[in-house]
């Protein structure tokens, strides 16, 4: 059963600093802070859809540092949503915030207001990368916040970014490994996009920063997805849903970035099976669940063409398990 969110975006009103990559208006398209009436409208509109499933849908406050906003305003938004938790319209409330905006007092309050899941924007778990990108918190802050969140019984989500200033593929992989160590239940992965009005944009114009290419980002994220899959951690989002064209400069944005990354993962799995089983060139059959077939084929049949260029004629069929068979 697919998880769903009713998303309410809270702009850059809770963050105590401006991160190197961040222009919240460009990321979310939101410039006006939501009211309790906006929360009510969002839930009522979603719940009216014929396919709406209350058992698997959370109200989600995204876009800012939710627990760092003014307490009265935060409670106003939560109270508007908690009505729907109590009457069963939503299964719970999900919020996203900063690691250094978590405390026992905050967690007690969130518990009382129906919050069930907390996502932390850690972005990197390398202190040098955090410092260079003006995050304003440390790896130790993330570790402590994760421990508290788990202690209070919330579902823990961690958000990481690739391609930040000073980051490398090796550091990103170490971040993924620490995310696993810190007990994340879910993960979101966002390649860094270059947006106007950011510190990274000023460095880019001076030739001091270059974002990842689409190929670099897809290749790295595919490795991260495999790491999280092996650890049985659900990756619930890869890449931004959308960006405002006027604010986007360059970087690895693609409307189907998640599928591109999943497609690369499946191709890597095929390569591994071919190598492990020493499957000779010729006709092969790839079996996998129906919902993965499109990603296996790849955009513009990319994966099929790559395998053909290696000497493999591919037949893809539906099956319960992922298999590569020599025909």
C-alpha cells in the first residue's frame, strides 16, 4: 500500500541561518506562510478525492524548520491538523525540521499534537561539508536528535543531499552509512541544484563551485539506493518534485530523476548477476515485478540498448522475484 502525504509548505521562517544551497521560495514555490484555514482546506480537498485512503495518508508540514518557528504559530497549525488525526481522516502528522531544533520539550509537545513522524534535514554527515555549506549544526547534533526522536517513539526520517560544496562520492556514501547507524526508518535523497540568490550561486559565478552533472548524480544516487535497500531502509523520495524555472540555474534536475536512478540500480543488478553466474553473451530473460518493468527498460530503452551493446538480447517478463536467466 503506497504511502501518501497531504503536504503543507511552511517557507523559510523557522531557519536560523541561510544554507549555501537554499532558496526556499524557489524550492517550494511558496512565499506566504500557511494558516490553519490552509491546513483545513488541504485535508478536506485531499479527503474528497475518490481514491483517498485515510489509513495510509499523513498530513505533512514541509519546506522550513517546523520546530524552530514561533511556538504559538506551530501549535495553531498542529491543532488544525490534529482534529483530522483524532477523527481518522489522516493516519498522523509528519514534520520536517533541523537537527538542532529538537529537544525533549519539543518532542513532548509534538507527541501531544498527533505527530507520528519527524524528518531531519541533515544533508551531510561530514562536519567539514556541513560547515562549508553554512548548515549551523554538527554531526553530533544529528546523532543526538536521532537518538531522542527514536527514544520518544517517532518514525525517523533523514534527508541527505549530494553534490554539496566540499562533498565527494566517498563522503556521501559515508553519510549513507551513518544514516543507517543513526536508525533512520526512511530517507530522502536530493541532488544539489544551483538556484539564484544562494551562496553556491555566488561561488559558481566566480568559478569556485560546480554542481554535479545529471549522469554523476544518477550514478551516485544509484549506489546510495543499493546501500539503503540492503539495510531495509525505505527511500521515499529521490530528487525534488519541481523547481521554479525562473530561479533554477543548472544542476542535476530531471522530472523523472527517481526513475532514472532506479533504472540504474536495476541495470547494476543485472550486471552483477551476469558476472556472478558467468552468463554468456546471447539471449537472456529478465524477470521482475510489473511495477519495475518500466525502470528496467530505462528511458528511451537505455538499459536494453546498453545490454545489447554488450552482446545480450533481452526479453523482459513479469515475475515475483528479480531474476536473470540464460535462454
